[in-house]
């Protein structure tokens, strides 16, 4: 299967609201869009889940979108239980 076919297959599974970012990422227009797309995919396209991500070992954790800036946090990381039911 070609790259274009694989991209289209994945695109068909992505919510419409997230497709623009994914297209931008796969066209090498934005590394930030690639990172955002990966985070969204990881949490099942639930933007709020990115804010409460507890996977501190993820190499992208420090760069995740929609996070509270470190200077706004007090003390160590404040972890919140995920609301995403398994």
C-alpha cells in the first residue's frame, strides 16, 4: 500500500474537526501539527484528555498541546485522574 493510500485510510478514521491538522502534518507543513496530531490520536481525539495526560514517560509529554504552562503550576506536577473510560 502506498503512503498516500495509508494516509487516506487513516484520514477516513479521524474526526472531521482534526483532519486539517493531520493533513498539515503529513504534508510537512508543520512539525507542531504532527505533534498535536499524535497526541490527539493517542487520547482518542479527546482534546481535554491531553490536558490531564499522566504518561510522564512519553517523549512528547513536555511538548503536548493544550497543557497548562509550567509557570502556572505550583510545586511539582499536579496529576489529575483521566476521565476517559477504558
